[in-house]
C-alpha cells in the first residue's frame, strides 16, 4: 500500500505496468514480499516469526494473524464496511463497543469462554 500511495496519475500519459525489481524489472511474489517485509518494523517481524513458528494448527495461526491485522469480523469492522447493525455493542456483554481489544482483552464474558476452552 505504501508503494501505491506515493504514485501519482499524470494526464496525457499512457498507463503502463512497471515493476521495479532492480535485477529483472519483472513482478515476482518474492520481490513483492521483500518490499512488504522491508516496510514492517523488526519488532513486528519477530512477533510474526514467533507466531508462525508455534506448534498449533494452521487455522489457529491464521486466526491470530487475522486478529493482529484487525481482520476479524466484528461489529466495529462491519460498521466500517457500511453494514447496517442495530448497535455496535459487544454481543457477549452488551456493555462496550465490539472491538478486537474488547473481545480478546477486556470482555469478561469472552474471557470466561476462552479460559474454559484453554483447559
């Protein structure tokens, strides 16, 4: 996204695709991955390295990755996507807005469920 945000459109010029891989000028997933990984702070890289190295199921790893990326479907994200809801309150407690931090850190009812599942 950082690469795309700095691009400007020029009137009167033809659009063309150009990938700035210094060696081949061709697009490869590896070259895109290198650009993205260089834009992530090293502390975050270490966190992701640890997460992907855990001995848990791939679905659990993907869920944690989605949660860290704020990609879990919750009321806050649905409202941001213009989905019409009655309210934005947590479905468990009904007290606070349903955000990732509330669901995974501060919701007392969700924490009871998580504690039961982890035993």
